[in-house]
C-alpha cells in the first residue's frame, strides 16, 4: 500500500528532475544524437542522505548518461572531469530539490518548436 505509493512517487519525481527543466529542450529525431541527449540530463544537489541512498545517481546523472558503465564509486570523479571538459554543455542546477520540483511542476506542461526550421522543442507554460 502506502510504502509502494511513496516509493513510486519518489522515483518518478527523482527521474523527472534528472530529465526535465524549463530551459532543457526536447529534440526532434533529426537533431537528436546519443551524446546531445546525454548532455540534456541535469545534475542536482540532493543532499548527503539521498546521495548516499542512491549512490549519487542524481548528482552525477550526466556522467551516467554519457557512459552508463561508470561504477557509482567513480561517478563523482567522472562528473568533475565532464564538467571541466564541457563547461558549456554540462548541466548543473543548484536549486534546492523542493524548489526545482515546484518550478518544473508549474512550468513544464507542454513543448513547442523553438523555430520552424529547428528541431528543438522548448517548454512553454500553458
């Protein structure tokens, strides 16, 4: 009953925040590539307890998408290297989780094409 509901709510919210934010576009098939998609996931600070419980998958999620074979005990090192090597592409949002969740929930309802000749879709409030 209740433990299953709480667990599912947490996992959905956690996954949602790893892949969604107001300025993270969705890409059409023509614009999508594996690496572009990997860099469109977001690292966030989940705090020491959640980092420990989840082996830092929320705060090192970009590295997981770039190479899912990196073991969790090397994820921080890989994330630091990625952030240093690709500062314009690496996404990190320092917003506290509860505020980020509210921002995403209230602003990420639908996407529309950024420009007619572009394959990028951006979130728009409804």
